[in-house]
C-alpha cells in the first residue's frame, strides 16, 4: 500500500519539530511567504519587506551564516524561477539553500551540510 503524500505544510511542521528537538542550540524560524492573500494584505506585506521566492525556513548558525530550507512535498513540488533567483542571491552572499523534498530529505541534507562544513 502506498503512503499518502503529505502536504508541504505537514512536511515543514515535521522538519521544524525534528530540528527543534535535535538542535535546540540553533535558532530556526519560518518565513510566511506562501498562502493566498487579499490584494490589500499582499500590498501591505510587500511594503513591509516580504519578498516572493524567499525560502520557507531560516536556520541561524553561530558563525553568522544561515541555512535556508526550501520545503517541497516528497512528490510534485517544484522550485519556481523566482525561487531559483532568490536561492542564487542567497548562495552568492555565502549562505546555503537546501531544497528538501519532505521532512526526511531536508533533515538528511541539513545533517550532511553540518558534516561537510566541520570536516
């Protein structure tokens, strides 16, 4: 029997829950860029600095670097052209963007990042 494909929301909740248990010393927060909004709310948020395409999660590390997590579903999610541009900008500033296809993939990639930067 096939496992159901969880929503991006549930995958992100799973990742954040795992992360907070395993790495309480790091600061993690979500960037609420998604969801449908009224035009007036969208304009207000844009004026406040919301930028479309910013990854879903930011992890602040002690060395003043951030790891950004772009969450996708395990199947069916894709990175938009707008997101690719933002990711390139973030990478160019010396930070890292991880595209996680589900919570497990994101956690595996984050742990691999920690191993490769310390080794």
